């Protein structure tokens, strides 16, 4: 049914704290270091999806240090999660001195059921 499918792709407003905890837990599981995440907020100028009064976009940024393999498995885990977490953009700053840890920033979007 449609309501069940929408539930797979959205979170309720009271679930945003749990989402932050879930992403932090995935970071620990994939052994990324120096993990930080900004506060969850409705995306400026994009918070309302046209012709969809019940859903808004919520954006956040996560930053961490990891190897390329850790980065890939962490991103894969987030993309396979429920609710769905969309990766909008990312950048990786290669460590020039050794290849063990690279700085990464990822822009994420989730959909909020109002």
C-alpha cells in the first residue's frame, strides 16, 4: 500500500534525533574517526516539495576521517538504511602525508513526513 511505501522513505518529526543516533552508530561500526554531524534542519529554500504538502526535505552534513574503503562502506550503509538517506554531494580531501585517513564531508537529505 502507498502509506507503507511512503513510510520507508520518510521519518516523522519526532524521529530526527533517532536518525542522528543511527548515522553516528553506523560511523562507529565502519570505524570512521573524527565524526561530526550538524543539526538536522529543513533545507533552506527546498524544504517544501511542490505538490506534496505532507513531505519536506531535511538536510544535514556529516564530516569524518576514513580510508577510501571505509568511506565507501559507510556511504553504502547509509544509502541502504531505512528511512532512505540520500547522498546529495560529497568531497574527499586526500591526506598528502599518508594514505590511512582522508577528510570527508557528505551532504545528506532525508524526507520528513509532516
